């Protein structure tokens, strides 16, 4: 059996994109709502599936995005580039307007949108508030109770109240008033019981309904009102504050002392979450093996939806000592930077302690206890002024006062290791000096290297060195404004071009002399290869045409000595050096067959090279077949079919004239190629049912 194509129609027309959005499933809009825009409603937890149907040639690219109000919300952390947008188990926050954008480079992009409403209904909550009036002429007290019902929902919820089995409505009972507070927009419904009567002590039900839209059933909550109904009160069975050692187990106990219904208890910590290893059992919170990071204020909160929640707090303080430091202050009355016999010298010692009131200091000289005397005066700084600091004033320094002084810090109740700081006072104790070693400034390195900036510090004792940026207000490589160094070296790993600049090293008063800081500057220069554009571009040209290739340098360091090389493949075309311009051109006067290929412009400096690459080709753009040709196949008479094939050609004049299109026809068991003909042609075919296995591949022939 042979299948004859009576006509083969070729077309190279193009079409700008069109788009429309359809959805699967039936929208569950509320009947009385009349939307003036396209809205698709879906129940929370179901699957949303939107399809974007497009037409146009070349085939448009599709992109889904979402906006919610004025803020753009990129769902799934990125745009979706498929025809179908599918969200399983959709949540309420995923409602909003979804846009489908189709573009193929012809005309303006086609954009359609649809608003998705996610319907849901949470369990309602009843809260109770009481007001007790003052005695009026000593005859009675007025006691009024407000029952507030609230439920999160979409669409807006409708509330109804029931006392026992009796439905309550406005006006049905003189002692009952039902109303919505101003500015709540249907968010709540309040049942007001005025001057409570015996029949008002009953079970109250609040029914929340969204009229069964999307199959969402009504939900209700029950509250029992009695003459014992009261807001919660609690008490803590712990001290405040609780001071413990690291590693101890801490148990916080909170109990209710009043409230009806029975309040629920929970624990919270400041604004942070409870520690992961904590154990919570009702009103009991256990913190096993507590650490200093877990210290803070812990609060017990009780709630029974009557009145305001009750809250009581306690602080947990974990003992600790850290950051032991010292500094030496020469005689302040003589404005001297050195220690001298016959003058005063002060040794200060500082330790951070928790809790600060338990901090105890003691002094040793050469390992023996030292007590305050007329010439050795021991004082402690006011905790409010400079917490955790003790001073040893040596009056009228003598040769016999030289030695090692030890400051010992401990906590009153023990359990924490002591902190000892040794300070040597001798004739060799001198203030620091700071210098930059020869050849260490300026430092010139390549981007990505590791560099050590160094300052030499002399003196005894050697203080901590503080590194910072001197040329601008900028953070150090580790993100801080200052970096401490104990050996005077600042190591920067994987140095970047942004780190170029001037760095300051300065002596700190800590672990050294309390004198005017010594400073030195170190210059750092980071070299990096040229950054050029374009990195890669494809250029289509016909034979005999003239064109120019341009490579531009965006930035480089050093930028004064830049050289360039133009190559075609491995063949060197020209070399040169940048003068005043930051770009270089290569001109082709008349393109020949040997001129096709990849051109490279390599720009180099001391740090490396950057390259512009140009692929010059005479090959035409590949044709693109229409995917949505209307009624592409039809039957003229028995066993005779017509087929319309359409494709488009992008920029056909950018290369030499296209001399031929060849079509490849592939069947299940054979394949052959034929040139385009204006007259009908015949191809073998097994049966009409095999038509679906036919595929057409277009191929463009031209000079290249």
C-alpha cells in the first residue's frame, strides 16, 4: 500500500505569541459572589494545576510567576518554565495572582493571569472576659461576661451561638446581646451576657461556618460557663534568680493556683526557643547539663482563654569566668611611659565573671600571698564603673619590688576553675614599640593567594595587636571591625580585589602598657587579571563581507601595562599594547573561507589573562518547525492526503543566500532525504495508522 501526498505546502511565516490559562477541576466559588476577574478557588491541601496554552512561531518560551499584593513572591524559590504549574497540597499562603508569560522574540510578550483563592477554616477559639461593676446604691453588683469567638478562614466565616440546645440570636433574650466589634470586618462575633442570671451558667457553643464551600464542614467549640469561671493564676516553685554551675541539671516547676477551666502551662525563653535538649512536661521544664549559652530568663505562661494569660519569670545564671586580661600603668603624675625606681606603678587585672557579685580577687608575689599595705595598695573598682577589675598600686617602686605578680580570680561558691594572670615587673619591663619589617609594605599579591601582613612588636610584656582598615570604614576579612593578633601577624586567606588598601596595626592596652597606642601602616595591593567583554559571542557572516571584532577591558590591576594578542584558531593575527584606549579592534576587510572559525583576543597583565572569544560562522540558523499548525493533515480522497509543513528562518540575510532546504523523512523501517519540489511526490507508507510515526527534520544548506 502506498500513501500519496497530494500537496506539500511550505511556509516561512512567523507569529507573535498568544496565551490563555486553563485549570483542572471545578472551581468552588460562592454563588452570591460576583467576580469581575478570573478567580480559581481551591481547598487547602488539594492539588493546584494550571495549564498555560500558547501559540506562536517560533515556539514561545513560557514562564510562570506569582505576586501577592504589592510584594513579588517567587514560588519554589524560582520561576517555573513549564506549560503546567502544579502545586501539591497547596497552603493558604500560596494563594495570590499567578502570571503566565510567553515570548518568542516577536512583538510584545503575551501575558495572562489568574487569581487563586485558597479556602480553609480553622478550629474556632472562644475567649472569655469578665467585668464586675461597682455597687450601685448598695443594692446589687453588675457582672457582665463577654464570650468572643474567632476562627481564621477564607472566605469570611459566619458565626452562630448556642446555649445548650437553644440557638441564640439578637433579640431572642433580653439578657443576651450579639454583636461584631467595630473595625473587625467579620473576624469575630461577641456574645454579651449582661448582669449574669442563673440560666446564663450553661454550656455555650460557637459554630463557625463557610457555608460548606469547597466541601469545608462547619466547626464548633464548646465552653462551659459557671460561677467558678476565672482567669488563671500561677506560682513558681523555684528561686529567682537560679545560680548554677555549668553541667548541672536545672528543673523549673510552675503550678496553677487558680483558674477555671483548668489552665494549660508552658515555658518560653526570652524571645528565643527553648534549648533543644530541654524536657517539657506540663508545668515542669528540665534543662539537663546546662551550659552558659542556655542562661537567660525563662517564663511560665498559663492560659485557659479566660481573661489574659498569666506569666511569671525567673532568671537562670550559669557561673563562669572568662577573658582574663591585665595592663600596666606607669606613674600617671609624671606622664612617663617607663617604669622607674622611686615612682609609682599600677597593675590592673580584669576578668569577666558571672554572676559578678560572686567574683573574688587575690594577689600573689612570686607565689606567696600579698596583702594590702601602705606601699602595696590593693583596690577593687566599683562594679558599676568597671566590673571585674582589681588594681595593685606599688608606691615608691624599689629594686626589691621586682618580681612576678599573680592576679587570681575565683567565684565565692566555687565549682569553677580559678583564672590566674602573671605579670612580671623588672628592669626589663619596657613599653612596646611597633615597626613593619623590611619588605613587608607594600605587599603585592595575586587574587586568590594567602597573604600575611606583619607588624613587629617589641617590649616586655608584648601586648595584643589590633588590626583594622586605615583607608576606609570597612570590615576586616573576618567581618569584624577589628581583629586581634597575639603575634602581630594578620593572615588573609583567598585574598580578593576588594581587600586592596591600607591596614593599621596598633598596640592594645591589654596584656601590656596602658600608654598611648603605637601604630604602623601596611599597604596591600591585590592584582587580578583583566576582566573583558564579550566573553563569547557568535557572529554570522557571508563570504566577501567586512566586519569588525571589538574586545573591551572593563577592569584590571595593574592596568597600565596591558598587552593583547588576536588569534584565529592557533594562528597569530596581530599583537599590541593598550595606550590610552581600553579596547582593541580587529578588522576583516573581506571574509574568505579560511576566515571562518574562532577568533580569540587575549589581554594580559602581570596577574594573568582575560579573553574575548568570537565564533565567526557562515552557517545559517537552524529552521524551526511550527508545532501548532492548524489542520496540518487532511484527506483529499481515499488514500490521498495533503500535509502542510511550516517553518521559520531566523535572520536569513545574515549569511550567504540560502540555496536549498532539504527535508529528511523517517519512517519505522526506512529513511531518505529529498530536495524541496513544487510538484506532488509519493512516499511508501504501511498504512494510514502509521502516520503518527512520521517525523520531519529540516536542514539548511549554505556556505560555512
